[in-house]
C-alpha cells in the first residue's frame, strides 16, 4: 500500500536509522550494505556527531553503494547537502520545523521528528511528507519517558500524513503500533545489531499494512 504524504507517495513502512556506535565493531557501511541486501526499503543517515566533511564522504559512499537497490536514502538535518546530492529526502528534527518548506522546494521528500501532538500538527501544516513520533516505548537513552500507544493513536488519527512509530520498537510490538494506526515503524538500534534480530523485524513487517 502507498499513501500520499505532504505531496508525494510514501511507499515504505520500515524506516531504518543509522547509528555507527550501535553497530560497532561492524563498520557502518558494512551494516548498511547488509540492510540493502535484506531489502530494507528506507534508510536515514543520522550520524549527527560527524563533521560536515566526514558526513558528506559517508553519504557519497552510501549513495554509490545504493545504485543497484530500490531503497530510499534520507539524510538527517543537512537538507542543502541532500538536495545537492539528489538523494530521496531529508529528515528534520523538531527544532528545524521552519526549514520544511525550504527543503521541500528543492524536490526532497521531507520527514520530521515530533514528540507531541502540537509538533506533529505544525509539521504537517508546514508540508512534511511524514513524521516519526517518539518515544513510543522506553529506550536506553530515555528510559523514563514515553509518549505511549495512546498518544500514537491520537496523533495518527489527527494528522493526515503518515506517522512512523519510533522509540523502543521491538519485533514483538510492531503489531501493537499497527493496531493503533501507525503507518509504519522507524528503528535505529534494532537495525544496527544482530542479523537475526534484523531479519525478525522484516518478518514482522510482512504483515504490516
């Protein structure tokens, strides 16, 4: 199933987010190559700690590696670089909501990060093609704070663009996100670890949608 985002079709349900510290000692490019081989449909290069030069090098190498795959490539925050490289899209944090229109004017798909209903509504109004809503479940970085499934259901109902559940998403709780209205799921640490775990995510996603 495909659905219109802000202006374009969103045709993926699983959105992988990179984190080289989570896949260590496996090199990040090797981990990305593995995801591509499994058919992961969309990958966001996050790596916020890298310098602009190092990030561009990583993005260049990733883009070359993806030539023979149908996977969508998103770049985190750096929408000018994403536009220059002509990748599929950019993912903007909540504090860059005011950049959504500018990024979209370059032809990029634009995802945005929301953590409450007001942010989600504002990002949809600015023209975001989809949002990630987080954290749904406890995570190692935010063990005491979640927005939960109730809020996920409310946001999914009240905005008219795809909502991807993010934060503490395990294979076993994917169906719970689907049942309350999430369009898809976004996964970071789970996509950076054990190959068998990654395969279990893909198995669960076969029934999504």
